[in-house]
């Protein structure tokens, strides 16, 4: 049984929990609230009540499950291997089926289902930024599918969304490989430079980049909130869109999007006679940009230009624990010439963003963010590098409010700088040679 | 006088934000880490922030005759924080200040809600440690571990929690505040009340401040892993190491079932065909550590063991991760984990281990045993499924027999987890009715109406 279709599908996980309480040591929510309902152990016992049919579907119950970042720290540290975050998701799904989703969220998800409309709304928001913000501040109209109306410092929307700025097909000069690129909403509408960096760096490596025009939101906000029906619709739509392309890989630049394609779509469509196999095929091709450059292309980063910055790295939960990419981003960054890495104490501790969490639970979210800020402050750097757009929004919010000077960059933007700095030296032909050099180094990695 | 009035009074006393009555929250305080126990909803959960708050709570409880269950992190393994008869759960999470670190007197003063590891982090810059280290150091509170008199992996050389508690502030059932003990090493002024409240499992009073002893952190450590093909050889090694005048900080044993499970779970390179492994750590001054390690190696080899000395911190961490994973790894095997802590004199260790194997066979159960071999404290862990009523019957019979055997070998039914609900019925086996009655008299004297953690121990 697909785990999110019926709470029974998660029974074995619930039973596996020995109630040891070890998750208290790592749950960022528990560290703030210090209450048992904040941590996985308490939530799992509440889920057990749902399973046994003993729970009353109250708004309070909804709130308990809503108060979770889906950061997966509990699952990663659970001695019994309980997938606690999945139990919480399954409970959310059950609550959504029982009509417990608040009206605003339900409405937002319905809009998401219609990509055209969604796109329209966002462009409109972009044009009338100032106005839209004021409206948002009074909670009238969420500017973004997951809603940002309660944030105090919000990044500006790009003048033009990435996907309308770049062509659908971006051919490399010496093309040898072909990938599809799932941009994700944040990259499409806010940090468009990240998307451009992806295309730029991949083209440099002889990789053609296709950005399917029909793509839209991956659906994570709906799925994470338990709206499985919407989630499935989004999953099917994207599985269809990306199955059409004969590509070596599908690139993502956000752990949440990547994990949604790689894991959630498969879980959601597990029982579907048509889509299960298709979803798996798409999932197998998913690569975070760091993973693709390091593991597939085996780029020799040491040969790139110098990037003389001193940075610290925030590991997004869904990149590290979610997609299991703890090695790749740093392997790539630290090899770049001239760069200095100063680790913070807990790089993999959640920043508290977690999509809609930072809206519905802003206080807790901000307390968690403050811990991250203190950790960054202690590193004596001026750049925070991360691999997820929504972490970036959260970090920028914190940096602005705490009046810290740090700049936030996506991993791929740093890599792009390294390419640009290499290019600058031998002017005209640099572009081609660079591509050749990295192609070669890709094949002879050990020689370096 | 109704419960609703009592709750009103609590709200008036300590503020609405510190009084929880929401059903969904109450569910989260209806259980603890103990398997095979009933759960029970409390009527209300209170979160005091100070001794004064606790006093106010006790006054209300006393007036309305509501039972009070002190609760730290709820990680105990004897059903000690289950609010069996309803009433008030008093959780100490927000009394979590480290009040003082007094390096000159080697003491720290803490509130009960401080997590053990947080104390250790705070004293580390002074080159000091607080040695008691139950498997839950990262979650368990000082109040909870003092009240269970928690042990851990270093009991043999460093003792257990009670050897570190020097002073306590306690709020009695009627709201009276009393302080016993203090910062002096020597203190024989009247009854040793500090010891009485240590390990009292919240049945005699609410601990609101704790003064503990700290010790200098050992300069050097050496961890070793000894592998044995025969259980007896491991048992003999343990006694012979001590006979050779070496007191390791740690001497942990894992039986074959545990070895296999841990290896499967943590992949630390344990040999899965061995009958037993010992994890031994000596610590102290570097020269002494070297000498003691050499003695350990000699004894192990003489007893047909294969020994590996951890070369660096990374290898040491690996060996320790394996030991720390023992219980959790076993717990992964089956849905329900019944964990006991029967303890025998060190010299009877092998007898106990063999007896446990026989008990597993007799009742056709899967039992993995690991534990603190150095102090004879074993954790036979029965892996089962509480939905299987027939098997659970055999589990209960096996538990009875484990305790009987431990007592026959001159041991005790609980080395470190406490009595609570889980082992209350076995007390007469160890003390006889008259012994239990003496304890009951103490309980009645301090809590005549049985309002403090009722249903636990003798209550
Ligand atoms: C995985 C695992 C491993 C463990 N390993 C060990 C081990 O190696 N050694 C060991 O000894 N134990 C071990 N334990 C048991 C447990 O962790 C310890 O007993 C721990 O010290 C309990 O701390 P707590 O804060 O969770 O207390 P709780 O469980 O909340 O409470 C324990 C008892 O203390 C009482 N109490 C709490 N606070 C106060 C207070 N302020 N005043 C009065 N009474 C109070 C409670 O009423 C209860 O009776 C383990 C448990 C688990 C789940
Ligand atoms: S989820 Fe895992 S860590 Fe948390 S209480 Fe359950 S078993 Fe322990
Ligand atoms: S996913 Fe993160 S926030 Fe949610 S319960 Fe687990 S550790 Fe806590």
C-alpha cells in the first residue's frame, strides 16, 4: 500500500518506535518548544492514536503535525531506523483526507494545480511588487504558493521569470551530453541567476540543457502538507513532461524539488499501473547539480579559476539527509583554487525555513534561524553557500534582520565564478578550451 | 472539590502558559520509554520555572489531593513517569539552568531539567567531567537521572550517579522546601538525606536543585576490543583483569545475538561468529594507561581472546558507537523490546550469561544480552511483539526467572533502571515483606497520602 494513501500503510514504522526519546537530542523544534508534542516521539504516539481510530480530528491535532520541519534529523538519528518524518507526513495526509487542511492552504494548492494560472499570478506579482507586498503583509493574498505573507524580509521577485528568459534548448558548443533541467519555483521566479549559472556551467562542460517549458511547481508544498490528491496530479504531470525527453539526467538545484522527484513521486505513484514504472525511470535520472558535476562529469575543480572568498556552508536538510548528498557540494567547493572553507558548528542543522513552516509557525522558525545565524556569525566569513532556494530565502531573512553582512550564494553560482575567473585570463578562446579542459579532466580524474 | 477547580488553581498559581490541558498534549505525556506498559492520560501537565512554582504546584496538589508525577525527559525504563492514577504531570524541562560551576570546589549546581550532556559541555572548558553516562546522556535530565540513580558505562571505576550527588534541594509533598548536603566532601550531619532522595524515583519529593561532584577529565584513554569464541573465556577475562589490579573505566560485554545485530546495524566490523566481545577502556595518566593496557592485552590473550587496540580517536569512536548502538540495534529486530537490568557480583557473570542463554531456549525467545560486565550489570533484552499475547506470556515467565536467577547468584533485580511500575511486584523477592514494609514506612512518613508518583515502587 502506498504509504500516504492510508495511515495503515505506515503502521510498521509506527510500531518500530521504541519510544526511547533519542529524537529529542536532534529535533530543532523540540529544542525550542521543549514539549513532547514537538518531537517525533510524541507525534508518533499521536499517529498511533489515528491508526487505532482513537483520535479526534481537531485543529489542535492538525497543529501538532504541522509543527514539524520535515528536516529528517529524527529519522537520520533514530536508533531503530524509524522513518519518523514519513509517519508525520502520513498523518498529515490522513488529516487532509479528513478535511482538516486550513482553507488558505487548500486554496493555494488548487491554484498550483493549474500551472498557467499560477504562472500568471506570479508574473503579476512581479510587476506589482510593492503593492503585492503590502497586500501580503495584511494577509490578503499569498504571493507564492507556499505563502510568504508573514515574512518580514522577502527577496524581490525577478523582473522576468527564468523560463521566459532562457530558451527551451540551450546547446553547448561541444555538445557531448544532454540533460533536462527542472528549475523549481524559487529559481524560476526569484533567484534566476542560479538557473543561468546551471546552464552556463553545464554548457561549458559540453552538456546541452533543455528547460521544458511546461514544467511548473514540483508539488512539494502540497505533498508535505498532506494534500496527496494534488501531489499526485503534480507528480503525474511532471512524470509525463520529463519522460518525453531522451536525456542523460534531470538536473535539480534544490533538495526539496530533487527529493520530491526522486522519492516522493515514486511513493505517491507506487500503486499506479501506468505511472509507477515511469516515475521510477524519471527518479533514476534525477541529479542535484553538485552530484552531476562531481559524480557524473567528474569535473576537475582544481583546474578552474580562483575564487578568493572565505565561505561557510549550510547543508540543506533535503540535500544532505534527503538526497544523501553530504559529500558532493563540499568536494566541489573546497577544490576550487583560492577559496577558504570555514565550517560552522552544525552545518546540517535545519535553518527553520521548511516552506510553509516559516509562515504558520514563524516564531519557532525564527528562533531556529537565530541559532543558524549565531553559528554563521562564529565562522568569520562573509559568504554563506547553500544548495537550496528556500534555505537561501530563510538565511537572507535572518541575515537582514540580524544585520549581518554575509551574502548568500548557491553552490552553482560559486562554481560559475570559478569558470568565469578562469575564462578571463586567456581571452577569446577561453570558452572552448575551458570546455575541452574539463572534458578531459572528467575522463582522467585520477591524474589530477 | 473538582479537578476543574484544581486546574483553575494551578493556572492562578503559575500562569496559564505553564498549564497544559489540551488533549493532544496530554497524550504525549501518557507514556515513557518503557515497553509493555499501559499508558494513562494525566489530567494536566504543569511546567514550573522555579522552586517557587513547584511549591505553589504542590500546595494545590495537596489541597485538591491530586497525584503529582515528576518528569524529566521521560526516558526511564521502568514505567516511572506514566501518570498511572491521573493527576498532574510536573515536567522540569523549563527548569534547565546551570546555576553555578565552582571549579575550585569541583562542584556544579544545576536545576533538575538540565540535560546531562549540557552539563558536560559546560564544564569541559574547566577540564572537568561529570562521569555518570547512561545511554541517554544527550536526552536525560539531571533530575531524572538522580531520581533513577542512573549508571552507565563507567560504573566500575567511577561509580554511578549517587556517588556524585552532594546536595539536593527538595520540595516536599506539602510544599515545604528543604536542603540537604552541600559542597563539602565531608558531611555527616545527621541522616544522609541526599542518598535517600537519590534513586527515590520521584516518590518522596520533588528535586529542584542539585549539587554534583565533578572530577578532572582523564588525560589519556585507550580502547580495546577483545573477541572470544567461548563465553566462559570472556567472563574469566573480566575477573582476571580486576584481579591483576587494573580497574578499567569501561568493561562492556556483548553476546552473540547482540554482536550480530549491532554489526548489521552499525557496520563497525564486529566479528559476527564470536560468542562474546568485550569493549575495554582504560583511562588516566598516559604512562599508567599504557601499562594498564598492556596488562589487559596479556590477560585477554591468556584467556584465548583476540584483542585489537584502537589506534586513534576515529577507531575509538567506532568501537564506542558499536556499544552505544547495542540496545537500539536490538530494538530494530522486533517491534517490542523488553529490557531488563538484573545485576550479579562480577565473579558470577559467566553463570548469569549461561543462565540467560538457557532461559532464552526454555521459553523459546530471542534474547540479546549486553551490558556493563565490569560491574556485573547485564541487560538481557527480550525481542518480541506485544501484539502476540501468547509470546508475551512466555516473556513474562522468562522475566520472572531472570530475576530469580540474579537473586540466587547474590545479585539484585535492578542495577540502574529502577523499579517503577515494571518491577514493583518483585520487591518482596529481594527484601522480604518486612524489608518492603520498612520502606513503606519511610514513604508514608514523607508522603502520607501517597500523592507523589503513586503506583510506583511501594506506592
Ligand atoms: C535507549 C536508552 C538507554 C538507556 N541507558 C541507560 C543506561 O545506560 N544507564 C541507566 O542507568 N539508565 C539508562 N536508561 C534509562 C534512563 O535514560 C535513565 O534512567 C535517565 O536518567 C532518566 O532520565 P529522564 O530525564 O528521562 O527521567 P524521567 O524518565 O523523566 O524520570 C525518571 C524518574 O525520575 C523522576 N523525576 C524526574 N525528575 C524529577 C525531579 N525533579 N524530582 C523528583 N523526581 C524526578 C520521575 O518521576 C521518574 O520516576 C536508558 C534509557 C533508554 C531509553
Ligand atoms: S522515533 Fe526513533 S528516536 Fe524517536 S522515540 Fe521513536 S525510536 Fe526513539
Ligand atoms: S522532521 Fe525535524 S522537525 Fe520534524 S520531528 Fe523530525 S527532527 Fe523534528
